[in-house]
C-alpha cells in the first residue's frame, strides 16, 4: 500500500476498542490505556489510589506501569519492553505557564536501564483529555502500524501503515492529512513519530507534534534522551496519534479553579514583565546561555576539552535572534507566556535528501547549539540549524549525536581513526560537511554513521578491539556515564555538577541538577554537606515537575523581582509556594501544605527508580562513575591551556610543583579530584539514605512507604 492509498484507506483496522470518555476530575482521567502491538490487544486499566498517592502521574506512572510490565531480564528490544507516555495531574492547564509537558519512560537502548525523557507539545495533555492518564505500549508488530486515539468519538484503533522508513516531518503531515477532517481538527491532533535515523541508531528520539495555527504549520518538540525513538521503531510503530477537541481552561476540573487562576495570573505577569530584564527567553529561547557559558569557561568545545572559544559569538543569542522568526507566540502548549520554543522559518536546506527544500526548523535550543556547534568546532549558525533539522526529522537526539560525534572526531584527531575506517569522512574539528554526511548516513543506515549512532560507550569498546585505540585514553575522553552521552556543560571546576551528572538515575542529563553557578560561580555550596544537600533537593524538585507534567523553566529561569533578597534565592521560594497552591488547587489534596511535601512526593519516586535500576542490573556505586575529562584535564594540551589555574590549585593544596613536568602535575591533580568525587559520593549517598554502595536501605524505603515486597526483594540482594 502506498502512502497516498493509505491516506484514503477505509478498510477494517487491525484492532478497535470503543470506550466512554471519562471526565477528567481534579487532574486525573482515572484510567490508563494499554496497547499491545504483538497481539493487537487494547484495554483500559484503572488508576488506583495508590498510584495517585505515591506515584502522582507523569514519570511516576511510567515507572509503575513499566515495573509491572517487564521481567528482570527484559532488554530494550524485547517485545515486553514498554513505552509509557503520561502528562501528570497538572498537565494541560492553560491558566498556568509551562503546563504542557509529557514524560516518556522505557528501557533504553543506550543504557540498558530505565530512561525517562520529558517533552513539550500537545500530546500529553490531549491524551489525558481524551480520557487517559497514561498510554502504555507493549509488544512488537509484524508490520508497520499506527495507534490512533480519538477522544471525541471514544475509539482506539491499531491500523496498518505504509511500509518503509519515513521521516518525522513526513509522517506528521501524513497523520494530520488523514485524521483532520476540518481545519479546526488540526489544532486538536498531536502525533508522536521517530524517523529513519531512529531505526538505524540507538539514540533515536521521539518527535511530539503540535499545530501552529498562526503559521499554519506542524511543529515538533523532542523526547530526546536515551533512545526511546529507537524503541518505537523496533516495535514497528510508525506513529501514535491522539485527537481531542474543545480543550478549556477548566478541562482538568480542578478542586479550586479560582486558586489555580490566581496563582497562574501571578506567574503570567512575571513572565511578561520580567523576562526582558533577566533572560530574554521570549525572544531567543535557551540560546541566551551560549554567551554566558562561554564567558564562564563552561561551553563545551572540542569534545569538552575546553570551555570557551573566541568564535563563540558567532553562535550567540544575538545571532539567533536575527534568524528566529519574531512576533509570533511560540508556546508549545496553550497559555504558556514564556513562549520560548523558537523557530527559524524559510530555511533552505543545503544537503541531504531534502536539499533545496524550504523548511521551518524548530530550535535550535542551547543544548543543540553547544553539542552540534561548539563541541564539534562548528561555529556556523546555518550549519547548526541544518544539523538540528535533520536530527529532528531523522529522529536522532541532538545531545547524544553531538557528544558521540565529538568523541569520534577526537579519536580521528588522535589517530585512532582514519579516512579508511570512516569510509572517507574527514572527521576534523569544524568540518560541518563531514558531520552532516555522518548524520545522513545515520538516516540511510549505512557507512560510518550507524557506528557513531551506537553511542560513546559502544564506540569505546569497538575502537579498542578493532582499531587498537588505548582503552584508558578513550575512557577518559568518552563523555558518557551509564551509557548516556553527557549534555552540554563543562564540569571540570564544579564538583557539585560532576555529581549532578554522575549521581543521576538515568545518566548525565542536566534536567536533574544544574548546580554549576551555585557551586563554581557563587560559591553557595562550599562543603561536602552543602553539595550533598543540593544534590538531594534539586533532583527532587526537578523530579516533581516530571511527575506533574510541568516545564522547569518557569520555576527558576525567571525570578520574582525581590528573589535575591530571600534566604534561599536558588530555590526561588515564592515560586515554591506558588506550586503548592497550584498542586492543591488542582488535586484538592489536603495533606500538601509546603514545599517539603512536594519534595517528599519526588523522593518516593526517585528511590523507586533507583531500585528499578538495581532490578535491571545497574544502580550501584560503580555505575555512578564519570569520565575523567568531566573532572579535569586529560591531555597536556588541556592542562597547559589553563596552566595558571591548575598550578595555583596544586599550590593551594600544599604541593611543591617547582620543576615538575606537566605530566607529573596532571597526576597530582587527578589523584585529588578523583578522591574528591569519591568523597562526594559518600556524602550524597548518606544524605539520600543509601548504603555506601548506593543502595536505598529497607529503612529508607519503609519511611517513604514504598517498601513493597518485590521492591525489598531487589534491595536485599545488594545489602552486605
């Protein structure tokens, strides 16, 4: 069947499920949708009181459903692996900014453990208003399929799809054309799709669509981390489509609508009145971070070797502000005053299968600019935009792509790789043409592209075994932990941020804890106890956003005008009070009175996820290791580029470095920094209530109310 035939196909679906859509009440639809594409089962499951009390929604629901859906030995490409998508009880609110997030949970092809990835767009809220608090997908189809959820008519279908790989922008438009009967329907539809690159790599992302009515164009946000797009294509799912019209400001049926509106209005005013004085995100999105990171020696350059570059200004917010289409609200969910989802309209592609086509490009965000720009030595904004476009439509995570490509480029520069190995690609710093060809190879599934698409951890093993690369050197420069590529911040001078990357549950991803400025610039957390407390609080707080369907940007990227005068400005205490009001206003829970109560919600889920990692064979102290480049200089070139800084640090530690070689000084510095990281582990584990080996204790699990028999069985295997 051709794509055109399929668009008008009216044959019987592979499976159909009729349901009566429940009214969402106090943020919950009260049921989850289960779809198995192996046997075409479609069923409804109830949302229990335990799920709402302990796991809240979003990431929590995803973990709970995945825990009960798989076996201890389930691998990412087994049929029983699941993709779970959930928005959370606060998700879909149109009167509070930043309330359009969804969380995707699965077993990762990169880490072989649990991954969670947050994403904007309309899918999660529309799924809930279609009657489902979560979508749980299991199985592996025998042919390409589409899952269609119509919340207006109460129908869920599994339908056959045209065979062959298609890219996200093509699939999205096909779905829109097939299921939108009227122009108004376009705003009521959201599509989840991956792309050709997701099929040929382990770093596939999921594209979540929304229809931009002002541009009359389909747009996408990405659930990027951990390869969930690869899982989708392994299951032979071409797209997931949800449709729900008539979303209103009271669609969540909150317990106290006036309370929600009151606190939301306060936040809307702050976004509108203060952003241009603080971050300018309404004009430039997250690209404002490029110049800041470069100024503080934190912008990854040449595989995180350096933290600044004299050409960084070519990638600055000022440059992208001129490229972004201005004057059009860019919120990825209704009612978000921050509207930071920038877009480059009218961009002409210069390479690849769509060469010459004029397209709109969503982004680039800071992580993409840094990872696919400065970290590769590329300072051409148009090259970064083109990489951004193809990563998105191929369904490839820009962070993993950038960091993995940077590793391959350094291996090339170091002589581990050559043109014979790379198939003619000259992977030199700044060679944008070679980087784009590598990306197109990922899309085609040929050449050296799929090798890099396996990720840094597998490249390290391959390059040692097959090409004679020095394993120790590659371990030091391979910017991954737990199998996940580092996101784009240089952490050499921030021990707390090293912990923020290494002591995460899923791998080095900035959405757990971003502590560089508190630690390195402002010196607000000088002691191990201070750092451990920060590495407790901030991951818990950010976890809370993932439980509820919220964007973290609204919390601390714009601050109240008097925030600096508060006792704990990094926590933005007024906003914490706002979130308490927001949560209680929607759910009506009378046991929530302070920010500490919100933190406790996260602590339950966070510890459950640590145990989940243990169940899958990960989650111990050894799994929290990080490459030395994230701690300090690996090469003499690195040390000597910051020699004055490093020499002073050694003298301050009491070392007499007179007459010592660079290699000798590097060894002294390394011993100290590696010891500091081990001491940080001890402090963080103790603060979290874990053993010396990083295992949550039975006492801690009981305190949190998650001491279920199967959870304790996992923990007891690791206690000594």
